[in-house]
């Protein structure tokens, strides 16, 4: 049996178990959570970590561990849908700009530059102020933020592919535009887009938590890592565990998906596949 190529697979081996654990926590939260995350028990308000409540209780007597597990549902769903919106919109815009070029390319890229010039959290707040505060609007706002990045990436890859001789030959023999895009351009775009999607997912989770922290995302009593951290801020000296559990979960999620993106990049890099 050959030795594991740690340069190629090491980051994936490290990050995949954590990613799978996070998705399982999200999918099976109702089975994994020891308590109802909405149940109020005034007899156990601000109780520290114990055998009954491993991460203690919050200011309303709700189990912090259960709420942290349930909050992963919001983060995972928001991340997946936001990345899907950004990836789909950005890929379509990027390929369209590169394929047609000229005026269409200039107009689309200038629009992307305008969106890209705004700091992500500022643009998210502006969009949420326009759309209203809700999880659905948070998904849409974060998805719009990701469109320029995916558009730039797919445009650059498409332009590189267009300079290849085999693509020029396909054009010369009369291959139709849609077939050319589907069979020649999209397969080359797939790898870089997947890597970008993994990194964007971690950023989407971070943005959702930031919006919820500011009161623009998930609304109480809905558990979210962001609003749990915000709630715990008011009890940081008396009950630091309220913020600690969701903070650790948020860090683990963002860190593992960033590492996953690096691992996918190494795996899909043709220079490392020799």
C-alpha cells in the first residue's frame, strides 16, 4: 500500500470529518440536542456547566448546548443557499462576459466592480435595510455579495480556455455556442468554482452570524450563533458560557471550511496531480 500524499490529501483528511460533523449536527439536531432549545426553565437561569447542562443555561433557563446545535441549521442552510445564489449568478455573468466580450463584457464587469467596491458587511447591512430583517432576506443579501467574486473567477477561467487551440478548432468546425459552453467551458470552470464555493461558504456563515449579532438576521427566540453571542455579551462576566459555546461552533465551522477550500484547491490543482 502506497503512502498517503499528505501534500495533496492532508488538508482534506483534517477538515472533512469536522465538516461532516457540522452537517450531521444540522441535519439531526432534533435527535442530538438533549433539550428543547425553546424551553424556558426559570429554576435554572444562568446555571453553569454541569452534568445536566454541559454548556450551562442562558438568562431564560434554556440549554445552551441544545440552542447551539439547533443554530447550526440556520448557519448551514444560509451558507448553502447564499453560495448557490452567488455561484449561479456569478458563473452566468462571468461566462457571458467572457464569451461575448466587448461592450457586454465592459458593462457586466463595471457592475461587478461597483458591487465589489463595497465592504461585504456594509453591503449586507444596506441590502437588509432595503429588503427587511429575515433569514430569507439574509440568504439573498449574502448571495448577492458573492456574485462579483464568482463572476471575476469564471470570466478569467473562460478567457483562458478561449485561448486554447482545441476550442478554436471547435469553433471552426461549427460547434454551437451553448454546446461549446456546456462541454468545453463549464468543465474547466468547475474546479476553481468548487474551491471558491467552499471558502465562500465559511464567509457566508460568518456574515449570517454578524447580521444576527446586529439584529438583522435570525430573530429571537430563533437560535443563531450570532444572536446567542450577542445575548451572552450582556452576561459575559456572570455567565461567559452563553457566548462561549456558539463562539466555538462558529470558529470551528469557519476554520474547517477554509481548510477544506485549501484542500480542494490542492486536490484539483493539475500541477499537484502529476
